[in-house]
C-alpha cells in the first residue's frame, strides 16, 4: 500500500527550495554589481594622473580662481611688486645712499679727492670694492668712491630700494633741453639734462615727458621702473652742454641788453650782460645778436671786440666757469657751521648764484660778500640747492629816469652815477671807484660826489639818516647786512626794481644783486 502523503511537509520543502533559489539569484546579482564597480574604480585609477600631478592641478585651479578674485588695484600692486623685485635683482651688490641731500663721489678714496659726481639720497649703486671707510662704486656711468658710512647694504639696502624704485626717464642723448612747455621753441628752454641721468616721470603726453623741472622729448629718453643713480659733476660737460650756440661777454664790466636791435640810450635798456657771462644766441642780425640769458630775451652788440662765439667762447667758458650754488627755494637758511645745530644767522634768495668755497657731504660753504664774513654754510639736503659749474648770466635792469620831480631826479642821478662803476674791482679798505673800493668805501664815494658825507665804515653808516621800511625804500637808500653776531658788516645801495649795487667781494667786484640776496638788518635814508 502506498503510504499517506504529508501535504504540509511537501509544501514546506517546496517553499524552502523556492526560497533557496531566490537567495542565490540575489547573491549572484549583488556579486556581479560589486565586480562592475570594482572594475570601474580600477579603470578610473589607471586613467587618472598620479597623486602629485593631481594635487598640482588642483592647486593651479585654486590659484587661477584666486587670480580671478583679485581686484584691479590688488593685481596692479602685485605687478608693481614683481617689477621692484626685478630692479633689485639687477644689482649684484646693491648700495643705497642714505642722505637727505646728496653724497659726493670722489675720484680717489679720500676727502681731498676731486669730486666727479653726486649720488642723491635714495639712489642706487653697484658696490665693487670695500676699502677702509670707503666703497668703490659704479652708478649712472660714473666710477668713483663714496664714504661707506652713508651707504646702506644687504637687507637694509633692499628694504630702502623698495621705497625708491619709481617710474623714471633715463636720458639716452648726450644732452637734452628741458622746456617750460611741451613745444619746440628756443625761448622756452629752462635747462638741460645729460646722458644716463634719471628723472622721475610726472606725466607723459604726445611725445613729451614731464619731469620735476619741465618737459623733455620722449624720443631721447627711456621710461622704465628703476632706481635713481649718480650724476656727473664735470666742468666741461656741465658748462658747455648748457648752450647750443654760445656767446660770452668779453667786457670788463657790463654790456647793455636792449629790447630792440638799436641803440636808444637808456630808453630801450632792459638788462645788463656781465663780463664773462654766457647767453644762447637765438638769431644773428646786422651787428646784433638776439640772445636769451638769465630769463631775459633781448639784443646785444655782435661786435667781436665785446663778444666771443665759437671756439673762443668755449675756451672762455671753461676758463671762467666756477662752482656755484643755485638755490631752488624762495629762502634758504645760512648757518655758521655745517650742522643743523649751528646758529642760523641769515637767509639767501633763489634769485642769486652763490660761489662755492668748499663742498662737504651734505653741505657747501658759500661766499656771500665781504671777506670778514663768518663761515656761510647751506645744506644740500632736500634738493633745495643745485651745486654745479656754471657761468654768470644776464641781470634784469632798467635805468632810472630823471623825472621832473627834483628829489626823484636827484636819486636817479645818484643811482646812474653808481652804476657806471659796476665791474670795477673790490679792494679791502679801498676808496677808488675805478681802481678798487670796499663796500662802505663805494657808498661813501658815490654819495660824496653829490655832497653827502659818510664815514668809511658800514657800522657807522648804518647810524646815519633815518630808518625806513622795505616798502618805503627808494633808489639811493642804503641797505645794511650783518654777520652771525648781528654786527653790521656790509652795505649796498638800492637802485630800484628790487635790486642793489654794491662792492661785494674780491671775486665779484662791484656788482648788481637782488636787495634781499641775504636778510637785511636795516635800511637807511641818508639823502633827504
């Protein structure tokens, strides 16, 4: 007999078999998926760059994103920093001048060595050799020696350089005119710059570059970021290169400069052209030169007896040129010693050129007038003084008219009489208007000619007559100046138009100056 069939057991076994087949199916699907994912990872890994390169790419992308987020100002600052770094790196052994004015470059490493150039404060140089207290340098085409105590080196130099790298015009011509306006005009030349000199650029427009002293042609300058460098101080270069068509006065005193090319007596006189003074010839007419000199444009005689041109003029220029301090500010303090702690005893004007007696680092000693003057020292810091070889130039002057008014007429006569002795020699203690006279001897003799008696001593003359203010002074009045102790030691005669005539010094003789070429002590009316 067949046995009884257990339906529940059969159903349970069937279910277990069916479930087992389902699980196996799921396991197979999951395993296949895992294999696919693993293969994808392996293939991706094989096709990707190594980890370093991947990191570099990520960093580049990050830097690129950073660049894109920089503002225009930030980007400009970054580019400027790169330019500064490039300038500093161009020096193998960088030195920076740490002075307020300029540092002398000498031909030999000692204080007696000839001065051949100057290194302005903040300027760069290449240090080639270190000596005892000196550096041998090259800068701006000049090789020479500077005192090492005023030169920063190493990290200090690099730090200082970062503040002094600026956009500058580097001169590429032997000589280049500086003009008052950006136009070619022979009457608007205000100075010259020389090969390799560097000047900060203030503006650029239509082929012109504006530097602190005026405009120069962009055709003869390279504009770039750089440090300032040295400038030459050479007699021939500094003097002859100031003029394209030089004329030199050969007279002992003064030639008249006239407003028109004709002799009309005093009527058309507009200036005086001193002996050995220089001018630029603008035009040659029949018997006349049209010139510009000292800010004056007018006419002088072309008679070769009185004027020199060509090689003769160049020879006279080199012979007559002297080292002068040319003041760039309205007033400049004069001290008794080359120190800011020394007594300040007078001020000088930018209207004058002052002979230099001695050059020191940061200071120059100048000649003011009489030989018994105390030491007169001016600071060359802050670029308020230019020291260079130069020639005298023209002086603005118009003769006084002898008016109908008796008093005015007498004063005009006194002044015009005094002026005929301009150019004559100075002699200490002298009383001869033609052969030699000192300051008080000059005023004593001129006024004595008109019956006005004065003692031969400036201190005594300063007590004569009555005191007047500068706003009240008239031609013929006497102006007195003091030494550092406040003692009157010099006298001059006022001639009108802000000018004086005086027996200045052995070097200058009787000359015309501005009335406040140094600070006056008192003004006296001894005529009325």
